[in-house]
C-alpha cells in the first residue's frame, strides 16, 4: 500500500477520495466523495441515521489536519459525549494510516500533530467554546439539536481564517438555526441523503423501522423531512399565513367603543382565559 509523502504525493493532498481509498481503505459512496472533494466554505448534510455522515466528516477532518499544516479543526456536538464519539472516528482512521504525520499529543479529546495541526473535540456549552480563533474547519454534529446561541457564538471563529463550516444532522422539527439554514436562500451547499439511498441499509430493516416507529418518527429519522413538532398546537404554515401582511385583520373595521366591538373583545378575552386554564 502506498505511503504518504507530504513533499511529493500531491495527488493524495489534492484528492481526499484517493487518500481515503488507498490510505484508510475506505470506499466512499458517491455523495460522500462529493463532500470530500467539495470546495464550498459552507456545507449542510441533512442525512438519515446510519447513512455515513459522521464517517465522512471524520475523514474530512483528518485529511485537513494532515495536508494543511498548522490547521485547527474543531468538532462540536450538543454534548461532549457526542463530540467525543465523532473524535473517536478520527482516531480510528488515524490509526489506520500506514505512514501518518506523527502525533505530539493524543488524548480522548485532542489530537496534535507534528505539523502543527490540531483536532479538538468541544463540549456543547456556549461558555466553554469561546476563545478559539483561526479555525480551518468547524464541524457541527447533530446540528439540529445545537442551540441557536451556541451556533451564533461559534460562527465568529471563522471570521479571520475564512475557515469552512460543515453541519450534519437529521431533522428535528421546523425550528432553530438548522431548519432556517436548510430552508433559507443562503449559499449553503446542501446534501439530502435518505436511508433508501444508503446501500448498507436494507429495505427489510426500513420496513421494520417504519412499523416500529410510526410515520412521524420514521419520516424524520430516515427520510430527512422536517416535521411539525409533536407538541405544536398550530402548524408552521398556518402561523406563516397568520402573519401575512396582505391579509387584513378580521375585526379591523369595528369601532373600539361600539357595542359590537365591545362584545367581540369580551368574547376574545373569555377565549384567552379558557386557554390559560
């Protein structure tokens, strides 16, 4: 198996897919190959459970650290346990490299290489992630469950370095920055990978999951669809229509001091009290 030579082996440096195949013995799915070769600074991976999104971002993190000396790669999840799982994928692939860049520090949360690159697993708390700068690659795992305030606090880490941001998740309702980013017109490169697109997930398994989970959970977890939250009284579409500026209020033309207007006000007040009870 060929070994990595940072001085001459430009093909490995320029083509992460070739590096994954020959050094990590990993054959990526077509969409995974597209992610590895993408040059986009902003990527959203809306992918089914067990589709390989964590695997491919781990490979991307390790390739960045090895072939971009002095790079800082951060792995962020809602909890430290989750980001630690992603980091373990990185360490697993690092151990498979025939001739790796030597490590200077290797722990359960950090990998520091002799070329000055670092890969760090971060806890999912806003007050504990500040202070990092010059980030080359920021990977946000389970992005739909990362709170808005945490997401907004990490974006400035990319301001000076012009680093890349890759966010991966399954949907978790029509809420939060993940849903807003996916449905916005912002220039994200977007990938939607349902379970049926993954060759490692059998049709029989998906049929069993559909029966076991029911329509709502199955559609969200395996078909990557943004569902209304289970405790939501009104649908998002209905709320959007309620806020349509082109629709006039129902009681706009009623006189506030008229008997008719007062009756309407009393009825509305009564309905509100009923809801509060």
